[in-house]
């Protein structure tokens, strides 16, 4: 298993992620509970970097590949100032050690307390619970903003019939999200970045690249607020 330095060539949201170099509860009295909360809020970073298996680029050696789920987790680690040690995995030729730690063969997978844990939803939730500072939780009523963009994008990407409504479905989701950002932005939760941005940003980046390449399609300029949001993501 080799460890390398790679760069996320994707979405970045703030100064802290501009250069992504890959490098608990008890039933107690109210007072004790409060004290415990304080202790957990100031949880210390781990002494060792988190080992994390991520997708390797298929075109450039020692670079992170284009996987919005891996980028989401790496951005979360960056935002929380947590150290990590990325293991690049060639998904076209999965190494034995990787299939041993995750028989499903999917990235990202992270090692928490000697146990390898897959899935970006579970990983980011666990990081939020273990390292609540800075808080990245998106309020539930806002967390669904843009949540249908990825599935409609995949529908359009896979479609072979230009008149099957998949392009329209994607445009409709992008347009609703653009309106949402116009009203509530610059980020999904207003002025502060949160978990929903760290999930959606890499997906929008992936959308732009994939649809540009395979369908010569770009996000319409008329969706100005969405365009600004995507610019913030690539800064
Ligand atoms: N639900 C998973 C999806 C992860 C996923 O689909 N990863 C892709 C790379 S972008 C993968 O590992 N594909 C390899 C395969 O399916 O063989 C998550 O959120 O982490």
C-alpha cells in the first residue's frame, strides 16, 4: 500500500482548501452532561493522520481521480483541519489490500479506530460527531437544496435520446437551485460553508467536466446565481 502526495484538482471552497495537498455519550446528570459536551466539542485531532483510500487519476500518475465522493470527504477533513494520509486506488485494477478492507470495491474508505469505514455519507457524519468543531452541519430544512441535481445529471449523461426529457429535468433542478442560492446564498446555509456545499460542489464540478466532454453541454449563462456558486467552488 503506497502513500503519495496528490492534489485535488477539483472544487475548493475557501482558503483552507485552496491547496488540498494529500498529505461518544453517557447517561449522566445534567451538569456532567454539559461538561461532557464541552469536552467533546473541543475534541483533539488524532495523533496519526487518517488513512483514506481514494480514487487515483486514470490519466496522471500520483494524482487524485475525479470522484465527487472522495473529494467531499477530503474537503470535510480540510475544513475540520484534520490530517490525512491518502492511499490512491486504481479502480481499474483494484489492489488486494483495498478489496480486503472494502469488498464492495468502492472509494472513499477511511480508517476509524482500526476499522475501515466506507461511504461518504457515513464518513462525513462520523467526522461531524467526532470532531464537531468547526461545525459543518447543514440545517435539515436546507440540506435538500440541490439534492436532485446529481441524479438528474446522471440521467442526462446516460441518455441517448435528446427528446426524452432528461436534459429538461436537469435544467429544472439547476434552475431551482440557482433561485435558491439567489435568495439564500452565497452558500446553501447562507454566509457560511456547510456539509451540503462540500457534497454538492464536487458534483457540480464533475457535471461541468463530464457534460462538456461527452455532450458538449454547458450550464446556461442565464443561471447567474448558480454560475456564481460554481465560481466560488472553483476558487
Ligand atoms: N455512496 C458511495 C458512492 C461511492 C462511489 O460510487 N464511488 C465510486 C467512485 S466515484 C467507486 O468507487 N466506484 C468503483 C466501482 O464501483 O467499482 C459514497 O457516497 O461514498
